[in-house]
C-alpha cells in the first residue's frame, strides 16, 4: 500500500495550479476548522513545498436539503511579509454526506516563514435540494461561513529524522550552527507534557529516548533531530 505522502504528492502534482511547485516536502495531519456539530465540517491539511504551502480544505455538507457549489476558502494572511496567494481551486459541488476538497496555494515570502491565517471563511453558492427527487432546485444564494484561525508553524516546515548517533552528529557541527534561546512554557502541568508539546510543535524526532521523562525529574534534556524545508538539518 502506498503511503499517504505519496498519494498527496500525486494528487497535487496532477493539478496544473500546483504542478510547478516541486517535490512535496511534508503534509500535516488534518486539523478541524469547525465544531463537530456544525452544518458544514471543514478540516485543513497543510502541504509544504520548497517555496510554497498548499492549504487543502476538506469540506463535508451535513445539510441533507442543501447543495453547496463553487466552494472556496477566503482568508487574510497576517504578519506575512512577501507571502501571497497564488492559486485557488474550488470544490465544484459538495453534496450531503459526500466530502469534497478546495485548495489554496501560497508562496512564502522567506524559506522558513510561518503564516497566520485569519478571518477564514467558506464562500459558496447554496442551492436547495428537492427532498423527493434529490435534485437541486433552480437558483441559489451566495453564502459565507466562518472558520477557525489556522497557522503554518515551524512544525509544518520541518520533518523528523532518525539519528543513530545524535551526540556524534551534534559534535560534528560547527559553532556557527549554535543558537541559544530561553522560553517560558507555563501552560503544561508536567515536564512530560511539555516534552510532548515541544516535539509536536517542532515536528522533529526525539533521539536517544529523550522523550521519556522520569516521574521524579525536576529538569530534563530533550534531544531532537529533523530536516527543515530547503534541506537544512534541524
């Protein structure tokens, strides 16, 4: 069975709007942008390419008496100097219980630029469906439906790499690759919870079983390895 990453890569490469984006670097897990009881259910998968991100919106219509047509997603990019939307692909129709996808392609302004996606909304034409025939009635209304905010984070611009010898690899790097910063991570109840959150946020691989924390620990060293989009090791 082919991996999900390969299937995503084939899907996007077959779309003329994204065929020139190069090789797919990584794809995120689907993240919900609506509540589970909403009329319209939307999730987003973030596909990272060398200079672009494609937002892949999966849309489910839970309204049996409605047909959604020409479904797109509009949003604002906040604090994203140089980034711009380059392509948008609509879902032609989203019928009751039959999910469909819409896509938006964004060129990043810098290689490791993160993005804040705000004021997102579904934009579509809503048509009523005849309950007896299942056919859409004539005419339709322009509609918008608000979505939750989303972010393209550093974790979307990296992927894990398993290292057999983390310390040897680390010692083989030069001093100009070092960076020391200090952060306050206060919202997690334990060191183990913090470690799990950091691994997930950065999208890197924990080495030497360093993601396992002793219950008695008051401090912990977490060793992570990965590759950033563009080829840089993390």
